[in-house]
C-alpha cells in the first residue's frame, strides 16, 4: 500500500476535471516539520482555476477528506496537511513487508523487457585499478535495480581488447620486454612496458608511428602480432576474473572490441548505402552538424577503424541478438560527446531504438585530489585495495568481537561492502577521494555502519522468543519515524531506476539505519508487554529492507559482526 497514492486518490475525488491523478501525486510533498503532518498538498496551482485564494481552497479540500488511514486532515495556509493514522498505516506497511519479504519494493515497470547494461569494460594488458571500480559497481547495482523493477538485465563487459594501445605494447615488448619477466608477473610487467613506452615517446615521436604500424598489422592478421595479443588478453582475463569474484560481479557477455572486427565492414557498407559517409581529409566521417556535434570519424585515412565504428556495430549486434528495450552504457563523463555521436549516427541510420539508448556518466576516483593515470603509472591496484580492506575489516572484528565465528567470511563481506558503499553513496557524477580508512569506519555514513545495524537488528530477532510475523501496528513516535521510512522504499527504488542513480538507495539505507538506531536507543524492544510482537515485527521489517537495500547495491548483509 502506498499512502501517497491513497491521499492522491482522496484529493482527486474533490478535484475532478481540474487536475489529473498523476498531477496530484507529483504535487504531494512531505512537510518540513513533523508537527505539520506526514503529507502535504499545495493549492497554489488551483488558484487560477477556481479564482480563489489558495488558503480558501485548502480549507475547502481539508474539510471534505475522510479515510480510516488519516488521523486528521487540516489546512495550514495554502497547504492541505494530512496526519496519518499511525496504528493503521504501520499495521499495513509492516504486514506488507513481512508478507512480501525480499520482494517488497519490487515494480513491474520493466514488463519483463530486456535492458542491456554495458559496464566495467577494462582494458586488456593493463591492471584493474581503482579507476575501473566506478563503472563496475555502478553498472552492477543498476542491473540489480533494473531486475527489481521488472526488467531482464543483460550484463555486458565490453572488454578493451583492441586498439592502438596494443600497437604500443607490442613495440614496447619488442624493444624492452623479456618473456620470462612477463610470464612471472604478467600484468605488472606489461604495465611497466606501457608506462616506459609513453615516457620514451615524449622524446621520440617515431615510436607512436611504429605503434600505429603494428596495430595496422594486428588488424590485418599478422601472426606474430596476433600471438602476442592473445597472450596479453589471456593473462589479463585471469586477473579480471579473480577481481570480479572478490566483488561478486558476474557478466552475461565478455564480447569486447575484437569480437566486432569481422562485423564492422558491414556497418561501413550500410553507412555508404544510406549516403551518410563522406570524405574529410582522407578519412570517412558522418556529418552531425544538425545537432551541433563534431564529425563522427568512422574510418581513418589509413583504413583503420575507431571506437565509433565498433560501438555502432556493437549496438546493432546487441539489438539483433537481444532485442533490448533499453541500452545503458555506464562509462565516465569524459565520453559524453562520444555517446551523443554514436546515438545520433544510429538514429540517422534509421534505427528507432536508438532513442532508447542511455549514457550513464560518472566522475573520477581521485588520489590526493588528482585523477589516477595508467600512462604515468599513478594507479592504485583494485585487488590490493580489496585485500587490504578485508584485512582491516578482520582486524576491526578481532577488536570488537573476538569470539565471532566465520570471521574470514564476514571480514570479506565488510571489506568489499565498504569499498562498494563508499562509491555508491556518492552521486555518480561527483568525483570521489580515495580513502580506505574512511570507507571502513563503523560509524557515520559507511557500508560497515549499515551492515552493523542489520547485524544488531538480527541479534534482537535471535534473542526474541516471538517471530513477529503478525502485527497490529505501532503508534509511538520513534516507531512511527521508522515506519515512515520503510514506507518509502518502493518509491526510492523507482526513483533510483528513473535517475540511473544507486546513491538514492545508498542514502536511503543510511537514513533507515540511523532512524532504527535512534529507535533502539529510546525503546526497550524486548520488554515483555502487549506490544512486544509489534516491535519485533518492526525490527524484522527493518532487517528485510536493509538487507534488500544492500543487496541492490551489490553488498552482503552479515547477521553477525
């Protein structure tokens, strides 16, 4: 039950032919202060239509609203303020959560349609750094949120396994590489060679030309180049799979850039047939000037393809194979122009579904205020951070709860959860300063704080002799504050999906954890009286929503900590 909808329906009966039900829902807000009620409806927009002062309209509407779920409805200036019946509403909300369990908050917006989510997509032969974390955890969370909203997500890891960087790496390996050194420690050695190439290329521009030549040979199937490329790719995938396992992230497709090598010619031909390609300085481009966008480069003067060629080809392939309703790309904000170009090229090709493609941008992870750079070697390796976080979490558990069983397993949940939550609690377009100490605090707006609250609530349930499966509701102020937040969960999920913004859920579960801890500090939950079962029902409902909220972010909820 959604009390906002109930309130909107009641108001709608009074305002027939003036405002639609949807318009009324959008106008309903929460009063600034608790003493003003639980819901408010502003009457400003009705003044012209009724030719009356908003204050008078508010008085008339308030006098006519009656519902068992409303304790009272009063006018306050130009607002119609509604005080909900705590007992009745909390009974409905808690019973709904207890009955639905983890399905509470689910929606059918997606109608079972497919949504492709392109995320993570690290570059082969480069280490999986903290810089890759954002796309990985934002994309994983969006896939889970989409599923909660009734979509069928297809998780795609569009690996960066092709491009001029391989020309650079081949040149670097041939000039300064050592087979045994690469075999012994592939990723760090390949990174060393890549960084060395860029430092040398600053003084020797010919190296860049040599790299372009080797990439061209790779595209043409040179066996020497292909063997090196396959070797670099295989070693990288071993490392990536280990990190994805630690983060508990899975994919339905690992088709990277190389997968589209034999499919791009068809894309170029289609662009020719539709008379969209023309020559500019020897290269083939699509004119996007009608949208004030730069030319979209499809093929270079030397015949080499580009990211645009691949992404257009990949989009067509995915629509042909998955018949997606929406296609989401979780890629840094610096690629915004690129995706505007890609989507417009597809529209110009006549694909209606191109309008359902969305770029979900995000900011950088910063170290000491600066962006991490693979080229200059200024990176923080994600696997090292994860393992360090797990060790720190284990140490914290040893100090706080030395007798805890399954310490290793719980330390992993807490350490990994801390890293993910630190990212997702921030609005995705914001830059994030990397701080392991900040992430792992058990107090404040952190993952461990939310997990610890869930564990505390679970501990209460273990001590209780009652199940709390049935409830008559609660009417105390502290319990009501928790219920009002629990009531918002379905709306929070819907908003998170509409905005492609996991931070909406992260901020919500922090608020819920804080409100529950306030409740716990003021109310003796296990006190033997006639409302103990109702309090246990509230605690059980909190564990269900906290656990599901964390799960939607890709974080586990330990029952003990």
